[in-house]
C-alpha cells in the first residue's frame, strides 16, 4: 500500500501522519526506529536486542545443540579462590 502524505509543522519540528491501515499492514505499534538515507526515511519496528533468544535456546537444547564448544579449563581462581 502506498499513500501520499504532507510534511507538516509540529512546533519546531516537522512530522507526517501515518494512516492506521498502513501502520497495521507494517505491524508498527508504539515505537519505531527511523533511519535516514538520501531521499528516503525508513521506519522499522523496535525490537529488543535479545528478542527471540529464549526460544532459540529452547530449540537448541531440544536439538541437543547446546553443548560447550571447548572443554572446561581450570585456572588459579578455581584452585585458590573458589569455595563451595
């Protein structure tokens, strides 16, 4: 869906009104990330930096793909400072 929008004055800033149907189609709700490129603004949904990690970890565990890559190695901390 493409629509035309006018850039309007909002105080010392400028803004655009985005039709609800366009927001719904894009899945944008409350907060967006804006990026500027020559001749273009893009708006993207804001995602948590770790969104989806918990589910990915569950899937890795279910597939048996959550083992350590390197064997554990002992160090001075383990020998002298660590106490159960």
